[in-house]
């Protein structure tokens, strides 16, 4: 999952000891029916049927490993609430990573392997190992 431009800049600032940026203690995985941009815009999340971004923390991911690129992968499932009605703005086509449960900053996004309509009674989820974040040379997504 590629990072948006602002996060790439913040990571560089952090490495070079700029004290202005502090990462969020809890991140939130979301879904979008539109293709986000590297500026972190053009995200259309569902607004009906009980949709909510899902919190993730350090325990949700493996330690960073590898080189060119380094990677962190989910070690536990990320499960959204069971839809209490068809989600509007379906089908969802992209996953997103945010700094907050609502509003906040977009950190990263990627296309889903397949688009998915989320209908009443469906439970959207990502299984163990299904989300990977990469940083470094050769980071296609």
C-alpha cells in the first residue's frame, strides 16, 4: 500500500529529527468506492449500513522486515461491522489508512484485488497477511 505524499514528507522529517510530526497512536483502515490520489483526496467512504473505519495499532502488524522495500504486514484480521443495510457508494474498490476514526489525515491507500458490493448482512474484512505496507526502493503498491 503506497503512502500519500504528505506521509512520505513526514517520514523524511521524522528521520531528520524534525520534532513537528508525531505519528498517530491508533490508525484506522477504511474503504473507498473511488480511486484516492497521492495527495490523499478523492476518497468516497460508505455512509450507511453501520460502516465505520476500523482501528489498528502496532499489535495488528508484524515488525518491519526486508529490504528494498521494507514491509509491515497484518498479523491479525481487520473486520468491519456487519452491514445493517446495503452500503451506499458501493462497490468499494480501495482500502485506505487514516489518522483518525473520522476526518483526520489519509496516510496510504491501495486498490482492492477485486471490487465488492457490501450488502445488508455482509461483513467486509481483511484476513491475516492481506494488508502490507512497503517503504523503500521498488515500492509498487
